[in-house]
């Protein structure tokens, strides 16, 4: 299993193998270095002297790209080190034990808990990062290591052991391996002299034909987002969801994914903001809007200008946000409810929810297996009577007539039902009202 594939999973025992493998930095040695933020850096060729040298832009890009690559490797290492529940084995190789310990001892020169960037950037593999981090720990058993005061009372237990090739040979199953022909001759002799009357054939068949009873669980994700599985919750009665019938594609075992693939960025010729970008920016404005102050067009413009100045959104997207739709929401009866409960409303609330795996995937038989669902609720508030009102903004286009409204309700009912289930567990009280507010038509719809 790759490190990326292990995200969201945990195991009793984890092996991180080949930790001494060098990071892949081949792109930095190419004739042209590309960076999605800084552009391209190339070599300069002196035709008269027939000499090639890197240009200053290439040196800058190479440095920036290397930092980005190392940051990604460090994120991957964090994932790898946090998958184990009980025991973690890190396996690597080195040519010389003394030289390796001497290289790690560079950490002794650091007086802070976090190693300085220069030392981290010189490292080319996971093993050296880990060795440098552990060198100053009191548990580290080396003659020339110095304990960092900040780690003196740390009770983390670990052991570092170096094995030579001879040591590994001693641990092998055969200290004196036989030649192939001799091994085959000995095997034939054992076959001829063995009494098979005492062999339990049924037990052998049971082992050879063993069928693991929880195979589906090994192919089931432990982590799902609301957007991937919201259609499973379209039954309004969230108290008795029953078995959900998946309407999305199940790939790579049990995991719900969408059927749609976005067009690659390099194929997109339209630079205008997309409806998705405008919708996301509108949600951000509604999240940041101060409802304790009068909400006017000028106030919305000022907020958008601030978000653009802080590079939270682009100016092109900010121009496309419909101010009138926002003021119409605030001026509506529902908007006045939000204003009245401005001190008690909660917007953009993240949540995580454990659900029985067999309720989500019919192939899972283990009733104790759980799946972690995560998402973000647009908002909710609790009124003076203690009733919980859940709401979600939608910027989708709505067709004229009741049919258009019903289509939107069908599309998002599952999502709101899942939000309501999570919110009721978070607050330990039922959700009294679930609303969709359709910004494009200024209409409030109760689910």
C-alpha cells in the first residue's frame, strides 16, 4: 500500500519500508524547470565559448520547487508515521553506521525543538529526517548525542538497531542453504517415507480454501465526504435511514465517487469565473458577513474588496457576486430571523460523523465497522424556544415553476438530511427545521 493510499486508515502494526530511498528530484536537473506560480527557468548557452550555465530565474525556480517538493515529502512522512495504532517499524539502509550517526549528530547544534530549515533542506530521504529528529531525544542510545532540554521529560519509547549483512544472514530460515538438486532429492525422500494416514485432509482443505468472512471490510474506505455520498440520505426520515441504495459509482472497493470528471485546466480556454467559483465566493461572503451591523450593498462591496485585497478571492470572481441576491436574502423574513439570532447563529460549521459501514455498503457484514463522514454545514441557529434551524444556501439556476423547485429539493434533500443527522448528534437535540435558500430566485424551501 502506498502512503497516499493509506490516508484515513489505521493499522495495529505498520512498516515504513525503504525509508532511505532518495527523494525524486530529477525535475530539478532538467534543462528547463517549471513552476506553476513562478513560470519557467532555462539555461543560458554561450555560443562563443560553448558553455551552458543556469540563469538567475532558473536558480530561483529550482530553489522554490525544491522547497515545495520537500514540503510534500514531509506531509507524506506525517501520514506514514500516524497510521500505526500500536507499533511502527521504519526500515532503511546505510553503508556505514558511524558515518550515519555522525551525519545525524548535526542536530546537536540546534537549540530549538524544530530543526532549522537549512538542515532540513539538506536531507534527501525520510530516514535522515527521522534520525535528525530523534538524535536529541533521551531515548536515543549513542555516545555523542546531546539531549535537548525540551525533550528531557518526553516518555516516547523507540529503539534504533543497526544490522549488518551477516546479522541478517544469521536471522534467515536456513544458515546453510542447500543446493537446488539436493533440496529436491531430500523432499522426494520425505514424500516416500512419510506416513499420510495421520494427515488431516479436511484441515488442509480448510486452510487452502479459507474464505475470509470480512473481505468487503478490507476493500471499504474509512473516510467519505458528504459530496461523495449525499444521495444516500434522500429519505426524509433520518431517524430510520435503513440500508441506503447507492446511486453513485463504487470504485476501488467500497467508496462512493462521482461519475463526472472536470476538464483539465490546460484544456480550458475560457478564463471567466465559473459558476462553481462564483458560488463558492458567494458562500464565503455570506460566512463573513457581519449580521450585527446593517447589511447594505456598500457593506457587501467593502467586504468583497477586503477579501480581494487579502487574495482570498480574485477581483474577477468578486465582480460576479450578485449583491442584490444577498440583500434580498437579508431583507426576507428568513433573513430577519438570521439577523435576530446573529449572536447565536453558527456558520460554516465543520463536522465528522461515524456511521455503521453496513448501512452504507450492503456488502459489509460486520455490524461494528464504522465509516467516518465529514463535511461543512452552511449554518444553523437555536431560537428562544430551543428549536434548531438548519439552513443551506444554494446559488444554482432554478427553472421557472414548481418543477424547478422540486428538482432542487430532490438534488439536495439527501445532503440536508445528512447535515441534520450530524447536527442532531452534535447538539444532542432534534433539528426542527431544514431550509434551502435559493439565492437566484430569492425563495426559501423547507425540506
